[in-house]
């Protein structure tokens, strides 16, 4: 079925235009287009059209923790958040360190049919950081990103070998940068919050900036020597931004992401010990937030990635030290980026397209996503209402879990319609394709 979108502004620029979508691509652009008889017509007046968003860092929990999220429900959250492609992290149960698991994830994503779900392969067997997974076999099956996210590949020799293989296979290694000897590596008594005055006042073990920065600096040098592409997950400190700036100037092939919550929330949120605010890496200080925003605007940090991390109530409604780290992010990402980057004047809507669609698609090597809104290009796009506002309620989000740090907040901008290959997947807060049970 054709789709005619009337009176929309591309990238929020210029005069309103009509868009005709057919056969999975943008067929026509211009004023007063005539809709085919069977076309669905969407009133785009007042809306902004952007390329569909791409998330390099999503936890969909299936297989293993379907009580917190499934690929179907996570796909629904992604479509409602304006995403047309997501990368599902490997820390499932069983771990995505075999083709059996990655193909299972890919198949469930295709069955849901709401976003393109790409499995991320584990760097090491079982995420144990001891022995490399079969990177070549996984790459041959179509896996393009490898990560032990949730765990750092702390052994420098093992990381060097992973980068050397990645260079030969032309795949991306994405590192969770955390020196475990400085944080406790998730063990009892380990780091719980950013190391600073707030953690000291609250009696929480500190997670120092250096734990992230030391691994990022080390891995940039290893990537340089291996001629490999390195991606740094969830950058959280001003120092890491400076290391990335220097590495890029030196010609090292490194990219990086920042989460919406690290652009918005600081460690003062921990004053009531609410575990909904516990995340890894932890919420930092105002100075870090300012540096991360500036680095994203300047392209030192390439893109926004949600690190969408659903958790069951029993894993969050407990004492802070025992709580699992992580936050929901797929349906709130656009609004948080609007609040932190657009309303502050650091990005315009074309800049939002760059950091939420174009750069992540290029980093992942997705040829059909993050493309210009032009005739002949794939019809993967999102329509947003820049003037809308909405109040976040975790229970009303599409995820099974409800652990959002934005509960009760009123945030700006809202996704109106998401289109995947010319098919409407979400419209006015409702999924428009059947999600299979």
C-alpha cells in the first residue's frame, strides 16, 4: 500500500512538502501530490520528517529474561520511539556467542516485523573475558558488531587479539570501558555510584572516571596498532571525550556513543537511594554532562545510543547495592535529546538526524538506514511533533519492564509515526503491525 504524507517539513527546514512512499522507497517529493486510490494519507502539517533512528545499543533480554522484555515487546518500544533498526546486545542467557543464538535473535526480530533487529555477537565465550568467541563464524553469518557489554574485555592481550581478528573480518568491536580493578567489577562491595562528593556523602562505593578513561586510552592504542575499528559504548566522562578527540586527530578509527541519560541526569539523583537511577557507567556530575553535550555536538562523540535495559521489579525494588544497573530508553530517547541538545541550541533537527540515524547507521554498516530523505531512497523514516509534550509513565510504555528514571517528568517532542520500508509500524502511540506472541 502507498503512503502519502502531506505538508511535512524535511529535517524541520524549508517549506512544507508532500511525500509519496511506495514499493519501500520515497517515490515523490513536492507540493500537492495526488495520492493513489489505495494510499493511506497522513496529515504531516506541523510535523518534522527525519530518517528512522538507529540504536547501536539495546538490551532485548531474549533469550533468557523474557520476564523483563522480549524481542517483540522491545521492537514495539523501538518503533514507538522512532527506531527502524536496533542492535541487540549479547548478554542474554544463553549468551549470543554462537550462530544458533544470533540467528534465533534475528529470526524473532524478523517475525515481530517492527524494526530491523541485528544481533550483537559476544567477543568472548560466555562474556567471561577468557577466550575469544568464534568471531569468524559469527561474522560469516552476518554479525557486524561484537561486544561483551556489561563486562569489560579487561585483558589487554585478549582485546588486542579481538581487534586483530576484527580488522581482518572488517567488523566492529564495541567495548564496555571499565577497568574492573578500579570498580570491583560488579562484585559485592564494588562501585555503586560516581566517585565524588555525592557518593561519599551517601556512603556508596565510588566508580572513578579513570576506570573508564584508562580502558578507552588503552583500546585506542590497540586499535591503532591492529588497524581495527573500535567503538566505545556509553561514554560518561569529560576525560573520555578528550581522549576520543585526541585519538580521532591521530587518525585512529574510533567511534563512540553517549546515552540520553548521561546527557541529562547527574548523580544528585541518588540522594534518595532510588535504584531506578542506578546505571553502569554511573550518572556523573554537571561538568561531565556539559562536556558530553559539547562533544556530541562537535562530532567527537558520534551518536546517541539508548542502552535500553529493562529489569524486573525484584531486580530494582531492593536495596541500592543489590539492584541491577540499567534504565529503559527507547521511547524516551528523542525527547531527552530534544531537551538536552535541541532546546539548548546545540543541535538542530538535521543534527538530530546525524546523531540518532546517520552516524549510527554508518558505524554499523547499514546501507538502507540513515539515508537522505530524497526520491529513490529507502522509506525508513520517522515523523515527529516538535511542539508536543508528554508525561512519562513507565506502566504505559511498551516494554514489559517499567524502570524509567523519567517517571512523572513532562518531556518535549513526540514521535507521531514510524515507517519501515514504506510500511507504517507505529502511529500516534499505537503499533500498527501485529506483534506475534
